[in-house]
C-alpha cells in the first residue's frame, strides 16, 4: 500500500500539472472502487478548476474551487497525469480530461481497494477525518501526546505505528524502517518505552519519512508517482523485505515475523527485545 512518502510524491508531481487547469470531460468505468462513484458527481466536476492539491495522511485532496475530491490509492492505486494520446492501461477507472485536450488525469487501480469521492467542502472532508479519528501528521506530533499514547498501551510498536488514529501516514514499510533506525524491536510494547526512547522514535519516524520523500518513495509493486516515474527508496531499505540478508550495521541476518497481521522485518542484534 502506498504510504505517506509515496502519496506526498504523487501530490508534488500532480500540483504543477493540475493547479490552474480545468476538467473538460470525465470518463468513468463501470467497475466499482471501494467507494461507489455517484454519476451526479460528473456534472459537479466537469468545468471545475483545480485550485490546490494537498495531502493528509495517505489521502490526496483536490480543491475544485468549491467541491473537493478525496482520493485514496488503496493497495495498487495510481493517480497520474499522462498525454491523452498515450494508450490507457487496463484497470483505469477514472479519466479526467484537462482543458488543453492534450493531457489526462488518470486513476488506475488493479485491485480496486482505492477510492475517489466528491465532498461539498473542505469542512466536510475534515468532518470525515474526525469521524475516522485520523491522527496527527508525523511531522507535527506533539511530544507529550506521543509519550502519553505509547505509555497507555500494551500493544507492540508495529501495531501502534500502523494505527492511523495514533499517527497518520505510516504503513508497513516505514514502521519497520523507523523501528530499525531507532534501535527498537517492533515487538516491544509501547508502555515499555521510557521518555527518551519515545522521543527518539518520534524523531526517527519523521526523518525516515523525509528521506523517503527525497527518494520519491518506494516502488516495490505497482506504485508510481503522479508523473509516472518510479520511486528509489527501495534501494535503501535497511530491513524491510530483506529477510536473510545481512544487516547494514552489524551484518547479522535480518529476520521476519508477523505482527499486527503484517510481515515485520528487524535485526535481532541491533533491535534486541528486552
């Protein structure tokens, strides 16, 4: 699933290609995404100008000068601007023709776990996020809030970092990478961390995500940025997906276990379970 660095890369790629442009036409496939598309949205979208492209957690927000599009890439979603003359790939479910007639914004999703929905206003989107109890951005986490959130739970760190109610945007890849950088075993309970360890993990999450954004995220399956280019951070993984390979710090073989229902990778020497 695309995580915060991948979604941020899509947003940064789309912003210069969409802001100030109008949607001249819209084509919708007959296959349902995670959220059903309402045909009445077509008339509300065609003719609208894109005023801004933003990100919140793993969500993409498009300001259409009134209504807003809210997009989630799911597990295999791609949201790209492509030349209209370029053949559309299979599993392309939404095509927004731009006002120059030469380019299109395309939403493609092989597994159809993603979603695209129209909301009347930004306030309606914020109400949705509040209902979902979406947590703070990892770059804006209040230290006291973070220490308290960890101290009151006996869940392991992997489960905590995957919980979008605690912190928004982190997923399987960057949870593993952050725990490694912080030298914490992902099976450690949140309540076992002292203040120093909690603060180190909070800072590490932000630094890992920023480094991944600089590398345009990680392309290990279907992910591409908003321009169609792949990410590069997969070449720098410390632990994720490296089962049996030597640790980049100590050369100990990376191990894999399952936590919170997800494959979890760690170095048994650098990340000792205490």
